[in-house]
């Protein structure tokens, strides 16, 4: 009787642990999927930041060119006309 009871308890414990282990694997897989999604979102965000920085640089270059053109135009208008 004791031997049967001991085997039954061990079998129950084994099955209980096996059932818990499956959930842990599922949770680990879910965590990996969420981590991959987070990494993809982070990469997309970084791409947008890089694109915005490039647009800012282009806008600054355009501003410099505009300022140069304005200075040259003002210099032409300020120069005395020789006729």
C-alpha cells in the first residue's frame, strides 16, 4: 500500500511539473515575440529619427543658400550704379 501511494504521489508530482514547464515555454516564446516586435518598432523609430535629421540638414543648407543669395542681392542694390 505504501509503495502504491508513493508511486501515485511521484506520478502526480511529475505530471504537475510537466504541465508547469509547458506554460513556461509558452511564456518564453511570447516574450521573445514581444521582444522582436519591440526591436522592429525601435528600428522603425530610429529610421524616422534619421530621416528627420537628414531633412533638418537639408533645410539648413537651403537656409544658408537663401541667406547667401539675399546678401548678394543686397550688395548689388547697395553698390553705386556707374553710368
